[in-house]
């Protein structure tokens, strides 16, 4: 089904087997701020590497798995079946980096990350910019052989477990003044501090603090690419991450369909199975149908990327995939809570956890409203036939 090759199915099966091992740890993570017992996470991460499920999006030239986009989607889809971000050990380092990394970045940051020895985070979002990257206030000023960085970044996901940061800023002065640049910065560099660490709806071990950069000095060797390239990397990252959000939403919806179907089949109400109640059947049928439609869309977008579709078309299609899949998963989660009834409101229940966790998929990497604006803009510029 879905035209998957034997290699695709083998990779998918390996990812499913590993995520099946992660699922029993969800309730412990939920009860312990997302954390697992000592040694468990490291063991599972090593298992993911041994199974070839890490750095799937990275070329073999830097030690990655060299998978197709569709294959990366298949792995991330299985990761989406697990709550509490336990499947984030299925790493996908920045695929745009190998082409532009200098020798220092390659040896110090990139290669160790692909090997699983280092972890990155992104300091891009700002309080008043939201999804509009063109409105950043953070600055970078060239000073001899260094750059001096200033700015306050919000929602710096995984900051507490990362050891280096990608920092995006507007260049102040020089030939590219007003354009954006991206820097890779050691987290322990002087001038970096956590302003506060807000509590979020989900229960995961990766925090999203507000982080201040005050006169942080980094060598010019830690400029990624060239001055003015920052937006191109951000756009590529957003295209990729939007597709990965869509993939994980497929996995979440599949898990929810399976769980609520099984519950409805076994639950007796007045001598009848809950699954035989027509209103419940309607929720199950709608959920399965929407999952089928979303999966078909996401796989097709992934195949287009592998075939080299025009980047502007890809931008719109990745937005379509994220928009439809994240909205779909949210509806499925809502139905699942309803099918489980009071049980669905208990944190020990997978429907309750996904109901909370999936809400952010309609916000981060560009809110649903932003995706709609991107899609409509590309429709106006390119027409329906180019996008479908």
C-alpha cells in the first residue's frame, strides 16, 4: 500500500519496533516531568542509532543515513505514535548544513551531532515577531574577527538538553546591513543567560526557555554560510520541519484510531458494544478517513521533494501537508477523548496526553493561519495546476 518499496517497509518496520518499546515508558515520563529513569534514555538512543534511525535526513558523506525524504517521513511518522517527546531520539540534524559548513563547523559541531554526541537548538523566535522571521530585532555586528550578538529569543526548544545554539539575527552595519545571518554558538559562551523557563501544556523533558544574548562574542568562523544567507536556511528548515510535523501527526492519529477503536470494541453499554453505537461509529469513520487522506498527501509531498519539485511549489505543499495533518490530528484527538469518555480525561490515557500535545502542532513552525496565507499566496502566483 502507498507504493512503498521493500527498503521503505524495512525501515518503517524498524522504526515501529523501536517506538513500540518507547510506548510503555510514556506514563512514567508523564509522572516525572518527561524524564525517564537513569540510563533508560541513553540506552534507547543507542538502540535508535544501532537500528539506523538517527540522522536519517543527513547525507552519508557526513555519516548520515542518506535516506530519501519519504523514508525520513516514514521514520518520523512512527515517532509520532509516542507521547511525551520520547521519540525525539529519532534525530534529524539540519540537512542544509553539510553544503555550507566550514572545516571548523564540520568538525566541532556537525559531525559530532550526526554521531549523536552533540545536540543543537534554535534561537530564532522573538516575543514580537512570532512567525514573521523578517521582523527580528536581534542584531549581529562585525567586530574584527568576531561578531557581537544581541537579542532575546523565545521558545528555544530543547535548550536545556542542547550544548550549542543556532542564533538568527539582523546584520547591523556592513555590506549586508539589514539582512539576516545565522550563527552557531556554544551554549556556555559568555553573555548567554536564561531569562525564565515557562511551563507548557505538554509534559516533556525538553524545555523552551526565554534566552537572552547580551554582547555574545563569536568568531567569524561560526557564521553559517555567508552574510545575508540566514533567511534561506530558515526557509529550508521550515519546509523540512513542517513536513516532519505532518509526519508525526500521522503517527499520532494512527495510534489514536487504534486505541479508541479497541476501546470501543471492548466497552459494553447496555449490553451493546460502544463500537456499535452509530454516533461513535461516525467518529471512528471520520478519523480513519481523514488519516488516509492526510497520509496520502504527506507521502505525495515527500515524493515530490525527492523528485526535485520547484522550491516555491515545495514551500506551498509542505504548508499544505502541515496544515491538513495538524488540524486532522487535533480533530482525531478530540474525538478520541470523547470516545474514551471520563477515561479520556485521565493523564494515564493516551488520548488525554495527545489532546494536550497535538495542540502545539497548529502553532509551531508557523501557525495554521500562516500556512493558509502561504498556500493562498502561492496559488495566486502560480495557479492551481502548479501546486497539485
